């Protein structure tokens, strides 16, 4: 019996996939990661196709990072007050429309740098709203014992897909297609994610205490609370500062130079 229990336990990381809503949500996340990984390469060649150089590429990349940075904390606050299901749907639809604009304009010529800057900001801002809402949905659609497995599943696929598999696929496509044509696949991925999220059922209502907490405080109060908590939590503060510095002095320059 013990051996049988251990055998079943080996598959615990996949158990969240037995839940219909998690399958829809997780597949949408995979599609979003696919789109982000391809955009990292397509964006570079779109800038080059528009006649841009390293400064323009840095501007587009910085716009994406700025959108994420500016919207990450507000995204968490909104996720406490608005339907998380509505948030992830709106983000998927907005991302689809933003990439579609690149496809439409690119069909008749190079996409301008200003448009790429705006699109990059929209995609970054979308991630800032999407993932807090995604994280907030999980405890409402999964048993508590499966939350670690669900987070581990998403954390395991993100680096492999977003930073390796999908950029490689984008490079192969760009060898045969123009950047705007390769962007069609990114638009399809966002569109498919939006369609999948339409099948996401309404999450169970929170407890009376949770509803009272979210309605009794102002947005500014929540924002101050988030900043204070971060500053007063050493491991969180220093991890955030380290990650920020690492991206600034290593990841960003490396991506632009390559």
C-alpha cells in the first residue's frame, strides 16, 4: 500500500490538470508564454526592418519593461477588487489587438518604431495585470494541496518555453518570413488564449471577510500597504532589488547586444 501511494505521488505535479478550469487557464498561460517568447525575437527584427538601431531596440525593450513595472502592483490591487476572470480575458483580448495592429500595418510595409513602442508597453502592462489575476484565481479553483504543484508546473515551463523553445521557433520562422508575417502566429496565440478563457467558469465567491476587506480600504491604502510590506520584508526586498539590478546590468544589455 505504501509503495502504491508513493507511485501515485510521483504524478502529483500533474494532478491540477484534472480540473477543467485549470486546464483552460493553464493552456492560456502556455499560449501567452509562447507569444511572449516569439515576440522577443520578432520585435528585434521588426525594429531592424523599420530602420532602427540599438537605441531604438533599447527603447522598445524598455517600453515593455516599463509597462510591466508600472502595472505589476496596480495589477495586484485590481485583482483584489475586480473579477479575475474578466481581467485575464481583457488582457488576452488587448494583447491580441495589439499584435494584430503589427500584422495589419506590416502587411503593407515596415512597422514604425513608435507603434512598436506602444505595442511593447501594452504587452508589458498586460503581463502586469494577467499574472496577479492568474495567481489569485488558482486558490479558488484548486484544492489547497495542489497549489504548489500548479505553481511548480507554471514555473517549470516558463523558462524553457519563453526563453528557449519559442524564441528558437520564431528564429526559424523569421528565416523564411517577414517579421509581420511571423507576428501572425503571435496574434493567433493570443486569440486562442482569449477563446479558451471564455470557457473559464466564474470563480467561487470569496468569504464575507474577504469581500469586506477588499471594499473597506481605498486603492491608495492598498498601494501603501504593498510598498510597506515589500520594504519591511527583507528577503522579498533584497530579492526584488537583486533581480532588478541583474536585469538592468546583465539581461537587458545581453539581449540588445545579441
